[in-house]
C-alpha cells in the first residue's frame, strides 16, 4: 500500500519538538516498516515559526522506520457471549445461542463449515453458524440432543472451526477466550419408568387402592395439562386410578376408590392388572416429556 496518510499535530508548541498522531484505520497494513516525509504540511492558515517569527522550513529527507508493523486488516475475537441471565434448564430440542464479536467485519466463503467448539459433558460438540457474516458479530447455535444428559456446565473451545477472513482480505485470528457457563443445565433425555408398585392385601369398600409409578429422575405434573391417570383392570373390569401426589419427585401416586360393584359377583379375592400407557402429561424439570410406557404388573387384593 503506497497511499499517503496524514499524522495530525497533537503537542510540542514552544519547544524544539512537535508531536504528530496517526490512528491506525481499518485496512491499513505495513509489515516492513513505514516512511515519514518528505515534508510537514501546513494548512488552514497555520504557520510554524521560531520565537522570533521566522518561518520554519517544513521539508526534509524522507525517513524510513524499520521494525514497525501496522495491521488494520487482521480481525481478532473481542469476546464471546453465551446464555445470559439466571439459572435455566434446557430440554431436548432447545436452542442455545452464542455471539462472537470481532474487532473488524468478517466474511467466509463456506459458511456451512463454521463452528464454535463447545465442551458439553465429556464430549466436544459444535455450535453451528447462524448469521452475521459481513459484520463484526457472528451468531452460532447449539440444539440440545438426547445425548446431553444432566450437563451442568459448558466450556468454550480454543478456536473457531472453519475459514474466516476480514472484509479487507486479512486473516482472522480465531483464538477464543477461555469461557465457561454454569448458569444452566442441559437435559435432553426423557425420564424412564423404573418401577411400578401395585396395591395388595385386604381392603374394604370405600378404601383407596394406591399405585406408585417411579421414574429414574424427578417428574413434574404441569397445572392445566390434565390430571394423569393409570388404567387397570380389576376382576376383568376397566378402572382408572387418578394422580393425587408426588409432583417434583421420582414417584407419582395414583389412587382408585373401591365401590360395592368391585366386590359384587367376584368373591372376596379379586385379581387385577396394570399395563399399557399412562394418560396425561408428565415432564422432567427441563421439560422433556416423561416415558408413559408401563410394564405389565399383576396384583391381588382381598375385599372384605
């Protein structure tokens, strides 16, 4: 680049040394030093004189200064912003967004190859490019998958994957700052049914038959989503046990009240069976829908 630049006077009047200042601009580049001169340019009616009023000579032999490198075309990462705010759960399918800010606008010929490396649990996973090429801010996104189980922190990798260049043609130093996020929990796996406990022993008409369904992580019954139920047979007749307790724990409790009809014509020893699907909506704390498949469970009750 042989285009002339101008350094502006900043200090020194009244002395034998004047100081000039030039701020490096985007697009400036000099790897082999700079040349100063061949004259001090005075404009706008300004003059340079000695203390007696004699006008100073402003021309001089150009001076080459080696060992000075100017780089206004290489872009660098300024900072990376990830999930903000207080603690939050992210379920399967949820999207986390990351902003990578540079000191110069950046471009890429193959945007699909750009990726932000994230350490999620024991594995490295990529956050993929979403938008921002041609500007100073690139946006990346990561979508939580079923493989992300109980992850309580994210760590940023060291370099952006893919090839970036500044809009001035210079390289991009993609080294990323050491960053970690702990204000979150990624949980992409749905709770699985681990155990079904059925009633047993003697019961009277009017007593409650209670069923307990246990998952491998805490489940929540969301208000307004309908009360969950368990379908079962009692003496060959279809019955429904309705949820009544346990939201936010590993186990939900369901109950059914025995009626005279349950004992009529069946004798005192009554056989029952739970199988199939739970009805209703149950979720873990992250919002993943809980497994509703129940293994067949037989039981016997004595109605007195």
